[in-house]
C-alpha cells in the first residue's frame, strides 16, 4: 500500500514557554498571517531552513518555521508569503545547481511499485524527490507498507541511538527514515525504528521520509564495527568520504564511541584541576542524571585545512574522571562548498569516488575487520657459490 504526499506539513507550534519566559516585553503573539510584499523595501529579511526563527520587536513576536520568510524594519515585523529574489542565493547560482542532483515530484511516480522506482531513479540517474520534507517537523514523503519496506533491512546502519532511553521517546518524529547512498549503492533502513513504529501505530502502513545522500557519503557501518575517530577523520581529509549525519544528536544519536585516549591524542582536553569546582559539579550532576541522552560530544571536521575541533572538552574530562571510558560522538563535516550543501543532495566540489563496502585500493582507510593480505616475504638471500678452481 502506498499513499503519496508532496510533503505532510504540520501546523506551526506556539512560542515555546522557555523562550517566552525570557522575553522582557509585556506580551507576545503567535505568528501573524503571512503578507504579500510589494517590491524590496529596505529592512531585515530572513528565511528559515531548519528549526525556528523568531523576529521580535517590542511586544510583537513572529515565529517562523522551515520554508517561512520574514521581514522587519523600524516599524514592523511580519511573515511574508514570498521572499524577494535575492534571497534565493546561493541555491539559484550556477555553482549550486551544478552540485545538485536532478529532482522530481513524488506525484510524478508512475509505476505500480513506487518504492522500487524511487530507489532506481536515485541510483540510475541520479535524481531525488523534491521538495525535501523536514523530518524533524513531522513531514514525510509518503506511506508505505511494512512488507515492502522490510526487504531493505540489513545489518548496515548510519547511526546508533542511545541505549538508555526508548527509541520513540522525546521529540523523535513518528516517521521512518530510509537512507539512500549512491556512492555505495545501498538502501539502509532505520532498523532502530521500524518495529517500534509499527507497534506504536498499530498498522503495517508506515510514514516514510527518504534521505538522499551526497555521492561521497557513507553509512558509518561502512568502516566496520570498531571504527575509530582517526579512521573517520583520515577518510574525510584524504579521500573526502564523510559519514551520514545522525538524526538527532541532541537526543543521544551518535556515530561511534570514542575512547578517552583518542580525545587526548587529537584535542586539548584540559586536566581536571584546570576546571573550576563549580563547573565540575555542574557537569558531573548533568552526566549522572542524563548521561549523554541530552547531547553527544560533537567533533567537527574541516575539509579545507584538514583540522578537527571538539565542542565540549571539559565535559570529556569530567566524564573520564567518573570512570567513563568511551563517549558517544557525532561528527559534523564542514566541506569547502558548505554554503551549497544546504540546497540539496548532489556531488560536492572535489569529492572522490566511494567504492562498495570497503575502501578502494590506495584509499586512506581499511575498515577494521577487513582481511588484509600481508606483503610477500622476501626470499632469503642466496650466498654465491665459490667459483670453480682454475685449471692449473
């Protein structure tokens, strides 16, 4: 069974109470109806790709979600129906268009097996469905039957959820992610979610959001089960290979468990005595209550200079002092064409090819557990025989 939707859009939420409590104004309002904008008067223009944007002026507050645009000047703040043409930068530029895959609407699917057609069009052309649903806001591409989806079940994975909380807890959307990797020719089903969703929904018909990845993106399982931080960094810096983003790092989703020794090897992790007692106490209290269920440690890799940065080195040190030896870590890959990457999936500038499930010959990484043929042993040198005696 399949039900097609261009994008399932949820209604906007009201301003979160936490933000409202921090406002100094005497009152706040929900989003205004978006207005038509005549020309491009001077002022502040905003667009929102993910999350929420708030325009605040005196007691007027406008909340905007993904796809919304806003305008503010000295006298007003408002949501506008259509941003001015210059707001299309950089996605309307030739460089962005050259990077992106071709697109089509889900309404254009023609076969009796739309799931197979979506997969085939991505691998053969490649082309992807547009617009891209905002999964975190509950949007999805369509509803597919469990029996059609389960054929893609495999040991492959692009993230691991925190085992200390139920997979469907918190704000995790009730839509199944199906991640497609054209570089490795793989369809990877979110095995963490499918059975839990099926049980909660009480139906075999499951909302599905497709994730179409760049050509140089791989599931983290590509590297094997014992992948290290160093291997991921080397693959990115030397071959441009990056691991697919985890869905919700602020709910404990992670790529790998990094050892304290690796953090100390690559980053300036301060000694415990250099961290103030108050900071230590606050970090220890947070780790005791929540562990890493509220946030993983994030390592950013920068493709140009080939450098790395860790976002919370003090938290790493306090965790180590508590006897935690391996820390859930998520990667953030910053490529040279990062401005264009947000426009949609495609082929990043300068990206190398990815081959199958293992690194090609000459690559930077051999996944752990991959058999490695040792070099041939040089034969022992042969001592030259004494020359025959000369005839007298």
